[in-house]
């Protein structure tokens, strides 16, 4: 195993990828070179004319390939490496079918592509892990993920999709696990999930101010401890192929839908939705704006449909709760 | 982080607009008309024509023709409804079922 490799678009050394001084100036060279178990460190901003294509190499479950953004000093401190589509590249980062398996992406910012910021071609997609990555101001989806492998192999942690011209996160085939992710200000849905196959799981996420639903199109879905606020249509829309099972626990579903166009939870097909300990307020679809057409109402008495949102500064995406917030904490007994 | 897509946002002279989604439904839609000294930074300016003296920094600034077959929800926001064989047809397949041929169009938004 060789490496680690280095990428710095501002470097002016030997361009062999061996150090920050002699870093490659394009990520493309690095991703075409790296083999299983190797690490690519990158810093600065690369302006793109075309997408970075991951179409050559795979890692393994025991030895993934990692792409890690660094700060100007070359340290890993959460500073992101930027791929700037510059209103020219169709995507910032594109992953070919059955390639890019077992890759980790850490601290990467994909911005201003004319299409999706990050695009998976239709194919497997094992072991793709994304940590602290952003797709923003792109002309289509932020993240377009046509993964066709089983649930749980695409995981996003602390990632954001902001101000894109389509859905924030789009994964129409198989479910994705989102933990502490944020989808804000996109022209489509915040999270648009798998209608048919495996579970979409969203834990501790925020979906705010998107044009469509907060979380849309999901069949099997676990949505827990999320804030779903001021989206243009439903808070959560279940429309998976019937029958399905879904769970919504301890979410704050507020201010979704305008003019009677959205519900807190909208079940469009026949499923079995378990929901409890959620806080619903000011959703526009029905009288009290909470839920629509949910046949199974166990524990609905644990939900709250009046009170105070209590967000610290929701308009600026600070959804920490003040002491005035209704249902600020819940104690769920597990017998 | 305001989201002003599909609407005409209101600006003031000299305003710095940072991190907004200003996506418009149709190419070359003017925004900020009559406002001077605007600075757009880290914005999504898809389909926007900004005032001539505006400064644009680190923004998406292209024009795209959206297809209503791909974005049916946007018709309610004002996207014109496309006909079956619209300009966005990217591919066409014909399948025959019980002797009857059916044409299936694949659509794509187009950068213009």
C-alpha cells in the first residue's frame, strides 16, 4: 500500500502527490491512483470544468479509500476541501456504477455545479460513507444517490445540502442512513427517499425551508428526533408501495405547508405508521395540522399539537430549544 | 439563510445577499430590477439575470430550461406545462405490448 497522497490546487512543486509541497493539483489524479486502504488528503479549492469522476477504483470493507479535506496547514480540523463547479461542471463529484465502493469522503464541499453536486450512477454503492460534507447552490439535486445495494451501506453523518435547485438529498431506490444531517432552502424536498425497498433512516436531522416536503416519498422509514420546519408541503410524506411500516418518534414537525397544502404527517398509501412523542404545530393541512390518514393511532396521546415551538432562532437555522419549548424532552419508558 | 426561489425577492441598494437560493423557473428572469450595488455571494442564481452593476461571487449562475414532466410540483409555482413531445425529450423508447406500440419519452432539463 502506498500513499498517503496529497492534493492542493495551489501547489507548484513536482506534482507527484507525495507531499503538500509536491501535491497533485487535481483530485482526479488522486482518485484514479488510490487503491484500497489508501488516504488522499486535500486542501484549498479546485475549480472544475468537469466533474471529478470516481470510475476506476474500489476499496474494501476492511480497507476503504478515504478522501479527507484539510485546512491550509494540512491539518484535519473540519475545514472542507472545495470542489467548485463554477457554473460549468455538470456535477462536482460523480461516482460510476459499481465503482467508488467502500470510499469515505470527509470534509468536502461541492458547490455551483449545473447539475447535482454529488451524483451516483445507478449501481451498487457499498460502503459509501460521507462525513461533514456539503452540497450547495447546485442546479439540480444536492445529492443524487441511485444506490441499488441493500440498506445501510450509504451513510451520511453531519452532512448538509443547501440552496440547491432540486431535492436536498435524493435516494429513490434504496434507503440511506442520515445522522445529524441538514437540508435547507432547496427547491425540491429536503430528503426524498426510497419508496419501495429498504429503510430510510433519519436521526437528529433538520429539514427546513425547502419548497416541497420536509421528508418525502418514503416507504419504510424511521424518522427520529428531527426538526422538520417550514417546508412548502408536508412535514413527512409516506408514499411507499403498500404495505409498509414506518416509525416517527420525537420529532418537531412545525409550520409545514401553506394554504392548506401540507400536513404534519401525510400517509398517501396504506401502511402502518407508528408515531409518538412528536410535537406538531401550525401545519396547514387539517384543522390542527398534525396528521392525515394514519390508520394506526397507538400512542397518539403522547404527541402534542399545541404549545410553543421554542426554537432559539429558526429563521437562521438554530433549532436548539429554549426552556419555553413544549415537549422539550421526553422520557420514553421501555418495559 | 432565506429561500427565495420561484419568487421575486426584495432587495435594498447596496445589500450583500449571502447564501440565498434565488432559483427562478424560467431562464433569464430579472431579479433586483431598479436596485443598485447588490453583492451576491454563495447564492444559487439559476435562471436569474441580476442588475448590470451587481457583483457575483462564488454563485451558481447559469440558465436552465426546466421540464414540467420532471417537476410536476412546480407547475403550481408557475412552471409552464410541457406537451408530451416537448423540447426536453432526451431519449425515446418504443415497446410493443400485445401488438400495440407505446412510446416512452425520457426527459431532461437543459442548460441553455
